[in-house]
C-alpha cells in the first residue's frame, strides 16, 4: 500500500487497528470469565467480512491491479 501510494492507507490501517482492539476486548472478556454476547460477536464478524473484506480490501485490490501488482 505504501509502495504504490494507496490514498486510503491511513484509514485502512486504522480499520485494522480497530479490529485488533475489538478482538482484544472480546479476548479480555473471555479471560475474565465473562461470556460473550454471541449475537454481538456474530454481527462483529459479519460486519468485518462484509464491510472490510468485501469493500475496503476490494478497493485496495483494485488499486494494486491498477499499478500492475496482484
């Protein structure tokens, strides 16, 4: 991303940072014996798969393809 000058690099990194913070929160809750709200966890995973992978990563993929990288 940096090498090809991806214009949304900072935003993309921030999305990944938020993902890691959210995962750490779920892990911390489990480590402390708190049961997760399974609906919330499923919504979290679904949102990441749909919003990030299918949209943000797709834009990044398109950017790489436009720069001759795959």
